[in-house]
C-alpha cells in the first residue's frame, strides 16, 4: 500500500549514512501497475512482478498480502511486519541488523 511505501522510505532515510545499504523492492502479485506519481514519490524503489504461487514458494508463509518483509542480501528472511508496521520499531530493528551485519 502507499502507506507502507511511505513508512519504508522513511525508515530507510532514518538510517542516515547506512541507508545506502538498504534496497526497497515492491513485489506485485496482480496485473495492476503503480501510478507514475506514486513511483516518482519513491525514487530508487524497485518494482517486480511475481505470481501468488511464486511468492508463496519464496516466503512460505501463506497469505503475505500487505506484509512488509526484511530480507538480507543473501536471501534470508530476517523479519516480517504486519500491514501497518510501527516505523520506530522498524527503524530500531534495522539499525541493530545493520550494526551486526557484514552482508550488504
């Protein structure tokens, strides 16, 4: 959702000098395409399309609609957030992971 995209963008910006280690990817599982205005507001956001079956095989978590996932550069799922994640909690989680991670 647009709200999740905003939260993720803000959480990335809150990481300061470490923000370049963070890539944002929006996985779409339908035929709709995001508006140009929405994409323009989220510079650097990568958009990819996958079928629901492909997403289920990747995440193995049943319904993943609207969830926010944190995945490391090696493809390991690190954290999953609900549809309306707490930005401060995400910021703190991400800061801790970046501090101890050598990947990315």
